[in-house]
C-alpha cells in the first residue's frame, strides 16, 4: 500500500494508518530510506507492505482519518519575562 503523507505527519502516523501498529514505523522507515525522526514533506509517497492490525487499518480507512502528530516548530524558546525563581532551594 502507498500512503501519501499530509502536513505534520511523522513515520509513526504513517505506520498506524497503513499497518495498524506504531512499532512498524522502524521497518517502514528503513524500507523507505527514512529515519524515524525525519520531517516528512507533504504529499510524499510512503510504501507500507506489512499489516499488523487489520482493525486499526480499517478504522482509519473507513473514517478517512489521517493523524498528524508532528510538533509545530516554535518561533521562540522562552518568553522574555522568564526568570529562574524555580531554582530556589527546597526547605525541609
């Protein structure tokens, strides 16, 4: 089966949709020359050739559900008002 990725999907999302099990992400990534941490470009064709859980695959197919759980890249690290008050020693 070929799955065409959508925005913000990762290899674990593809594994769930196509094989029914997230643990297949490693095998799917290997067979598609991808690392599990790769950012997948929208509309990439990914081959999935193993089905572990047919019920999960059928669930996603019947509802046209396409999970996309990759993180959004933040534009800043901390708010400028960040301080270090959390470093106060604990009182016993």
